[in-house]
């Protein structure tokens, strides 16, 4: 009896008991143990025949599932609870299904009929619960099977059900886009529903659908415009304005219709959310052009109110709107630069990021210095505890580079200041990945283009090369600093220090690209240092240069076996050169009789690097060079040698001799050389024919061996194309050409739907009288004109003006593309790829597929009928033949009996005798069987 008392509460714990038990556990180990025991109890409870016990077990499992415990093993039991006739139990079942079911859940195929039954229920609560559950568990098969039932529910007598049916249709469209075609007329009807909640739900669904393919919903513009001008519901107005922002770029005529009501809302509403959406609709919908000065003035003035509020969200959306308006009206936005600059010091990092994006468009020659200074302060933490995210630091640096390099450095008047800024950025951004390379590209660009600041840029690069902290914390900039120091070594004050710093770097310390640049820069700096005329050539000078040369040889020997081909090639080339230089220095006499350096140092090396100055070249310059007449790049210089299977050894030798002669006489006429070689070969061939005794006596086995050897060489040659490869590539091409086909279907009834824009009334608007006043313009102080700085333009071929651009070295474009690819996809974004290319005006492909399937089924049915008819006729014919055979057998027996009595045998045809024998044999076999 005591045992029963212990077992009874085990199977009747409620959800409150489970929660109380979990809270009573003191540590994590006790909690895990208790949860495992609770799950094992639920495994037994879901098998109970008592529906109350099973429902409570499912409810507890749904609670535990929120803590991360798996309950997919109880999917069938959840389905049982969903099918309960009691509303309380059914609701728990749907709750558990919404939490645990997915698109790939196996038991969903069993839920179709149950959902159909609930949707057809007379209790509107059951219908609403089924719709709510379906919105979370809908799969492509469920969407296809239940679409018609849900379309019927959109006309339900209860507004509560109609609203839910309209909303769930969006989830149906995501899984089964074809349902949009059949339900579109019903969605249009719901825009005129007497219940405002149903209209709001319909507008919400259409707004979400229009984000993917807005062209489908242009016919709804008159009805939506009517709601826009008559409704007072702010949330529905926000959705309609978002919808018109998607439709306006497709239909330009909407601008004249929408500007008056939207402007009226901007001037009268007190809701900041609705105000922002109206301004965003004007900007994003393409309604704000450069000529709309009054409209832009009103929008900018209203947006300034956002920065006067304490709500941080309003500042954020205000900056977003300014970022869009600044593209067409930068001067109007620049008048509010004070509030934008204040946002750069906001503690909210997201607001600071938007302000940094916007400030790029507001700089000029007067404000560049101050803006760059404030941005650089953003990179320095204000306290030890403050840690700035790496992506924010990278974004600030990129914005500084964009501001200064914009329009070929039009805002920079002091390039020494700009080089100093780049050096400071290298130090500030230590430890930030990949940003050093972008700073180095900009430093290289300044050194190449601006000759007046080249010596200063070379000095800054030399200091970075010798700085060990830069090598450890920001090595990406060293590739470009080393290039500048080598290319403009004439500006180096102490080249021997730079050389010693470069050659004493251990292998694998820098990247392969940087090592290749260093190896290329070392000979240039060496040539400038060793071949200078300022220092006389003495014995001590010779020994100093010899020691430096030997150190360079030792440095290059380390990289002569590098795995990087660029590093290895450059090091091997210069290694031999420096060995010759060292040998030439050693051969000099030691008595100071010859006070001139070796010619390799004084003449050869300077002529390799100092003859021409390297200028910037446009990326499009090579495309502008015309192709010389008579040049055909597709024509082969030498025809490929093809050996046929039947070609004898003498002909093969003849071809090889022709190819060798062509290579030797490459500078001469190829055709004449080939012809002369052919004549000589023919003379040799005739001579060999006269002496044919030796060639004819050649063994066949030796010839076969040579053929096999030639085939092996051809198979191993990667440049020799076998016949089998040609056939295989041709067959692949034929398969690819035959694999492209398109389905076509009948025209859709919505194709003839026309957009009646003219039915929307135009409202009269006067903006000038009610435009919001702007802040007073500050008087511009008189400033002196900066000194003219010559900036080298890119060399090109043809039109010189075509080379100049906003971003001459394309570095800013690369930074923009890097920012575009850095955004991550939100985990809350709905996958609506199936609706992106779905066009209601296109033919119904599924209908065409269905017609094709029906046609195929009809053909199969007809074929089956013919086959059945043929089989029936064959059986009938076989049955008749057997009867005839039996009849003939009886006749033969009667004739035999009669002949036995009369002793006169009767002659029978051969076929009848054979048939009789076969019949008797079959009868015997059947009897034995």
C-alpha cells in the first residue's frame, strides 16, 4: 500500500510542481539531475491513455524545451493532443507544436486533415487557434494543401478570424508563392473591409510583399491612396507610406499625387515615427531631386527637431535621413553641421558611426583640419576601461582617408600635415587587422603624385621601416614604406641605416609580399649609397662597402630557397649581381692607387634604376592603346606537330628537323626556312631511298617499340591534345547546349490589369508659405588663398581628361566595397527569396506544368486502354485456337478408331499430324504435373 502512495504523485506532477522543483535545486548538477528525471517521467506520461495526463506531460515538455531540451521525440504525442476535442487541451497541443515543430518534421504530413477540420469548425476560437498554429509550422506541402481553405477564411463572419487569415497568408506565400496569384483578388477586397483591423492587416501583408517585387501591387495604388487621405490610424499610415516608397520609383507619376498629402502630414503630425516615415518616403521614393529646393528645406528643418529630443532613437533615424538627403542637397545638410558634430561625441556607438558616415560630405578646405582632428580623437580611448570595437576604428580610419583623398585631394592644402596624419594613424591603429595596408596605399599615392612633399614622405617611410614597434603591431604598412624608401632613395638622409634595418630582418617575420618589395628596394638604396660621389672612394670606404655587400649576399641567400616564387626569383637575380660586386671590390688593389669605385657600382647599378622617373599611370591606359595592324594574337607562331599512327620513323625525324631549323632561324623568314629545310630533308630522303637496303631491313619489333615510345611521350605531354579529349569536350558542349529550355504557360488574368493613376485627385500645395525656418547662416570670414600644390595626374593614352577622377588610385572604391561586404545578415530576417522574382503579370508556369501533366496522364491512360484491349484480343484468340486444337484431336481419334475397325488408315495433312502430336504431348505433361 505504501508503494502505491509513492507512485501516485510520480505520474501526476503539474507544471507548477516542475517549476517549484527546478527552483529548489541548489546547484547546476542538481538541476540537471532533476530535469533528466522529469523528462523520463514525461516519457511515461505521454503514453498514458488519460488525455489529461498526456496533455500535462506535453505542457511540461514545452516548458523544458524553452531551456534547450529536445522534445522532437514527442512530436506524435503533440499531434495527439492537438486533435483533442477539448479547447484547453487543443491549445496546449498547438503551443507545443509551435515551439517544437519545424518544416522538416515528419508528422506534419499527418496534420493536414486535422488542420482542415479545425479550419472548418463552427467555433471561431478553434479556427483562430488553427490559423495561429499554422503560421509557425507551415511547410510547402501544408501551404499548398491549405491555401484554398485559408482564402475562404478571409471572408469569415468574424473580423477576428478574417484578420488572422489575412496575416497568415504571408507565411503561405513564403512557402508557396503560387498562392499569391489565386488570393490576390481577395486581398484587394480586404482593403475595403468595414473592419479597420482587417484593413490594417491587409496593408501590412501587402507592404511586406512589395519589398520583394513592388511592381505586382501598382494596381492597388488608388485604393491605398484613398486610405492614406482618409485614415487617422498612425500605424496604418506608416505602412502605407512605406508601401508608396516602394511603388514610387517604379511609377514616376505617383510623385505628383503623393507630395501634397505627405507634405500635409509632415506639417501637421506630432508623431515622430510618422514624421520620419514621411520624410523617408520622399527621399527613398525618388521624389526629392536637386530642383526640389523648398521640399528639401522643409525636410531638413523638420529633421533638426529629432536632435533636440532626448530620445537616442530619434537621433539615430535623423542621421539616417540626413545621410540620404546629403546626396542631393549637401549644402542644406551642411547648415546643420553643429548637431552632426555633437553626435560624433555621443556615448552611443551606433550614433557615432552614423555621424562619421555623414561628416565625409560636409568637409571643405576650411573644416577639414578640425574634422580630421575630431575623428582621430575618436580612435583614442577616453579611459583605460574603454575598449573601442575594431570595426569602428577601421571605419573611422577609412572615412579620414576618403575625406582627404576625395576629388584628387582637392580639400588638402598642406600635404606635410596629411603625411603626418597618416603616420599618426599608423601608430594609433596598432593591432587593427588590414588597416595598415590601406594607410600605406594612401602614403604611396601621395609620395608619387605630390613632388613637393616627396622628401617628407620618404623620411616618414624610412622611420617606419626602422621602427620595430611598427613591424610587430602594424606590419601591413611596411610593404609600401619600403617601396617608397627604395624608389626615392635619393631623398634618404641615412641610407646605410635603412639597408641594415632591411637586411637584418629574420625570415618569416614579414609577409611574402613585403619581403619581395624589400628585396627589390635593397639594390636601389645600395646603388644610391655606394655609388654616390659625395664620399671619396678610399680603402676604408671599400672595406665598408664590401662588408655591406657581403651582408646583403648573406641576406639574399636566405631567401633564394623561399617557397614564394616572387621572393625566390628576385633574390636569386640580385644574389648573382651582388656576388659580382663583391668580387670586383676584392680585386681592387689595397694601396689606394685606384681611387675610383668599380664600374658595377658607379655606372651599371645606377643605370638600372635612375634613368626614368616612375609616374602614376591610369588603370585604363592600356585599354586605350590601339592594336597594331597585322597583329593576330589568336594565330599560332608555330604549327603544332601532330604524329599520325601510320607515320614512319623517317617522317617523324623529318618533322623534328624542320622544327629545330625553325627555332634556329627565328629571326629570319619562317616560311623560307621551312621550305629550305623541307628540300634538304627530301634530298636526304632520296639518298636514303637509294640506300634502301638498310632501312628496309629494320625490324618490325623495333618500329613498334618506337611507336609506343612516341605515344607515351604524347600522353605525358600536357600541351598535346589527344583525339579522345577533343571528342569528350565536344560531347560536353553538346550536352550543355541541349540542357537549356523554358516553360511557357497561358496568360494570367491579372496581365490586362491597368494602373489608373489619373483617378487619384491632385491636391494643391504651397510650401513656400509654411516652410520651416532654418538656422541662421554664419558669416564666412575672410581667409587667405592657400599656396598652389602641383599634384601629378595619371598618364594615359588618348583623352587626358578621362584619366582624372574622384578616386585616382581606386583605393576609396576598395574601401567602400569593403564596408559594403562587412555587414552581416540579421538572424531575424525572413527568407523571402521565393517572392523576389514572382511576377503576377507573367504566365502561370504551374498551370502550364499541370496541363502538361494532365496531357501526359491522358496519353498514359490511352496507352493502357490500348494495351488492355490488345491483351484481351490475344487471350480471346488463344482460347479459340485451343478449342480448335481440342476439336481436331477428337476428330483424329474418331478417324483412328474407324481405321482400326476397317483396317484402312486415312491420310492426314502434316500440320494436323503435328498438331495432334503436340496436343498429346501437352496432355501427357499436364497429367504428369
